[in-house]
């Protein structure tokens, strides 16, 4: 077998050159793989709201030009000699998730999403050493291409070892699992790993995108008695009901969402709430709709500097809790395979929320997402 080259690799990727500029398909070159990286041929890439936030410049941490994307799936083309996971082999189909340092106390205690180096490793678009592997083929301009350690909007990319989770059942429908490493584990993990609702409890899910619907699936899996789905788009409510919601709240038809939720919960308030929108006004609704010992989690990315108002006396008297959750507080190598098993058992029907697009139809996928015509678009690299 011929040796696989791991330097000066020509590929293509969707490059963003500045805030609010389009994702532009361009020829890029990867210089040389580092010893602790893997070379991945991307097969599928989920489009996440966070990618759009960075493309629009609503959060400007990663300098441009940059290749975003952090819900990747593909095959291993080469493995660096310092990669520690000996279970990985060239040709394996893998699902990609977050990168993390492995050495801080949060990584060592099972909370890699809260890695003390997380902001730098996820959002700066560089390797741990601060370098970037990519440049534009035509101009030679440097391109950030390590977003969340993977930059999955490139057809071929160098990936950090901590991002890589071997898919236990690769096959023809593997593309629907591409969002496992972010959207799916964020929604499901927030419910299963953090909120942990009891069967007799009630939970409210605000925002029925990928994260909200996978949170809803997890609540049904945990046999939560009352699952209330809330959204501003009426078209999303039937799917929420199909996936397990017991009550539906159309924001446009209800003058007071908090009052409606309290009515649905016999005027005592919900036990748990999860905000998947990042909209401050919605976060306040999530906070205020819970009752005694109510616990609210926020996972939506709010604009920089956003504020929410709470009544401290109410929180004191009702013993409430408010937590922020990243990536479902999951250990991807353990939790992603669990979600795959749940899907195979019929308990995590993500096939109902995914739509596949050819990579050349990236713009159409974005349009359909913004119009609410698709929950989770996944682009397929040919």
C-alpha cells in the first residue's frame, strides 16, 4: 500500500472572509499534519446555529478568513504517530465532537465541555499551539481551519484526537449521525446528564430546533410524564408532538407564555425548563415558568452582553436553580455511542429531523434552515 501523504494537501472548503460575508467554496491547501493529529476525509457536515453566529460576526473571536463547521463525520485517512487512541485505524468511520486539553481539573473529572482552555481550543480556529494548517491556494493567505478542533466545512481536514469518536455502526445512513458531537449531545445531554428529570415531573422545552427536539426525545426516553414544547413557529409543533410532547404552546397564540405553562401544570409551575434559543426574553420565560425547586438550563448562544432579569426574592422563596450547559456536559467518547445505541433502539429518532444536501447546495441548506423548512441540514461531501 502506498504511503499516504500528510502535507501540502489540496482540498476545498467553505471560507468566510469577514463578518456577514457568505460561505464561499474555495480551494485551500493544508500544510503538514502534526504528530498528534488525524487526517480526516469529511463525508458529512451538520450546519449548526453557532457556525452562523460566527459567520455573521455576532461573536468575533476567530479571526477571518476562517473555515467553520463543528459537526463532522468522515473516514480516517492518516493517523499521527503520537495519537494515543490505539483503537483507531485508517479507514474507520468517525463522528467528530469537541476538542479539550485533557489535563485541567474539569477534563480530568468528566466535564470536558468546561475545559479551562475551551474558548481558545474551540473558537480561535487554531491548533493548541496557535498555528493554523490552511492557506488559500490562489493567494497563499492563511486561513483558520481548526474551529472546535475540526473545521468540518472543509472536505479534508486535520483533526485533534480528542474530537474523534469511532462510530460503532458505520453504514449507509451514517450521515444522520454527523450532528452527534454538538447539536444532538447538547440537547439530549442537558436533559439526561444535567437536569435528570424524574418520571413524575414536568419539563418545558423552549425552541424546537435540533437542540430542543433532541432534548424532547431525551425527556421521552426518560419517561417524563409532562413534556411541554414551546415555539414561535406553529409549523414545528406537530413534529414535537410526534416526538413525545404532551402539550404544545404556540407563542403567537398565547398572550402570556408563563401563565399558560403554569395553567398546564396545575398552577404550580414546571419542574424543569430548558432554553434553546439564547433570546433574553425567552430565557426569562424559562426562568419564571418553573415552580418550587424548579431548575432551568440555558444552552442557546445569547448575544455578547445580553442580560436577563430575575426576582431574587422569588428565587429565594422557591429554591430555584439556573444553570448554563455546554455540549450537554457530556464525555463525547462515552455519550455519543450511547446516543447511537438509543437511535438504533428507536429511542432517539434523529432521522425525523435531518435533511441531506449535496455540498454544492450549501446556500440552499442555509436558506431552508432560516426559513424553518428543515430542522437539521447536513451537507454531504461527494
